[in-house]
């Protein structure tokens, strides 16, 4: 009986480290960055820094989220850049997926 309990302890600890915003088992991090849902995979951290709002140029506000060393995400106005590379325009409520280093913009559904 004790060996079964000991086998369950790592599983329970792993599940305790999982939430919608940070899933340590799957290496998936999710956060709201402004109006954007940003998801980063291959990010195994026990705690993730919150997105930050940074004063930008021309009075605009820039959004910054760096949940992992290899996922440095900036939204400046309507321009998305990840790890210093520009990915162009992003809509006001579009999502961003950084999946093992591959960046994609998930267009929000537009009302008809």
C-alpha cells in the first residue's frame, strides 16, 4: 500500500503544478497580454512572470511577455515581434501561438 502511495505523490505534485495559465507537465503557458491570448509551448517553468505594460514611443503603450528565455514577445501598437523578429500586424483581439519556436497569429473571429 505504501508503494502505491509513493507512486502517486509525483503525479499529484505534477497535477498541482498545472493550471490554465501554466501547465508544467505539457510545457504550455497561456496569458492575456492586453486583448490578446498568448500561448507558448515548450516552456517548462514552475512560475511564469506576468505580462507587462511598458511606455512606448509617441505616447503609445507597448506590451511585453517573456515567459521563457526563448520566447520574448512584444506587441507595439499593432505590430507583433517575437525574439526580435517582426511578424507584422496583429488585430486588437487576435491570439498569438509560439509553438516550439514557430509563431502564428490566430485571427479573432470577426462579427458579420
